[in-house]
């Protein structure tokens, strides 16, 4: 082997190794264009209550006015500037150790543990490359505004929301129910 072939051999071994250990990161967002949703509990509409009481959680899906305007699959895709927030809280338990009904068909909520947020806008989602799920970008926040899943790691969100399907505009449920299997 001369110096050049040795060099090329090392390069290809390095490339193979990088591939094998999955060192290539998924394409992701460079900046946060989703935005921490402030006052969503008062400004947004409740789109869906998810019963996760068995896991000790209360999950509530909210939409801003624009997202909440979609009430039928005929209206899809969601209009640009739609924001959907999926909030997870701990379940409040009564003295008897049982969850406390909130009188509105759900359970009394405790502290917020996190918010999954997706925002749709023109040209959004492009940075996800092969994982793109429509024109949505994703992020996950703690209630203090810090990240659980920052934009740079949000490819996993897009990757899974692809499975909700283009016909649902990559939104699993919100108001519209589960996608056909
Ligand atoms: C493994 C698959 C998977 C991953 C990963 C995932 N989601 Fe979801 N997401 C779901 C499913 C399934 C639902 C529907 C839950 C329900 O309504 O019961 C959902 C619901 C949502 C909703 C409410 C709107 C809807 O689609 O019904 C938002 C907002 C959301 N996810 C954001 C995110 C964000 C942000 C991330 C990344 C931090 C993420 N998701 C990662 C599967 C996933």
C-alpha cells in the first residue's frame, strides 16, 4: 500500500464505522421557531382529554384559535400558524388515594411535567429532511420554558408523527380521532 491507498483505506473505515455506530445525526432544526406557549391554558381551546390516569398522569391537548378551527378532516391540512400543545401533568390524588374528578369529565391536575408543542407555518419542517412530517416543527418544554427536547433533537418527534399520515396532516388526534390503521 502506498500512502494514498493507505489514506483512502483509513477514510473508508472511518466512514463505515461512523455509519455502523449511527454517528450521523438526524437532520434537525437549527433554531426554535416553535416557541414556548405562554398562557395556553387561558388563551387556547381544549381539543382533547387523554385518559392516562392509570399512569398517574393527566394529558390535555390544546390548540390556538387557528388549530381549534379544524373540526373535520375535510378542513385539513391545518392552516398555517396553527399551534398544538400537549400538556402532561401529574394526577392530584384525594385523601383516599384516588384521583379527584374535575367535574368536567377529566381529573384534577397537579404540577405540569412537560409540554409537547408543534407549530405549522409556511416552509416549516424542511430542515428535518427525510423525517419531515409536513410543515410542522416540534419542541418539548418544561413549564419554566427550558427544554426537554430542544429543536436540535426534535427529529424524533417528526419521525414518529410521519406515522399519523399525510391524510391527517401528521397530527395523530387533536379533535379528529385516531388515524385509520
Ligand atoms: C413514538 C411516537 C411519538 C413520538 C416520538 C412523539 N409523538 Fe407526539 N404524539 C404521538 C401520538 C400517538 C399522539 C396522540 C396521543 C393521543 O392523543 O392519545 C401524539 C400527540 C402529539 C400532540 C397532540 C396532537 C396530535 O398529534 O394528536 C403533540 C402536540 C405532539 N404529539 C408533539 C410531539 C413532540 C413535540 C414530540 C417530540 C418531543 C413528539 N410529539 C414525539 C406519537 C409520538
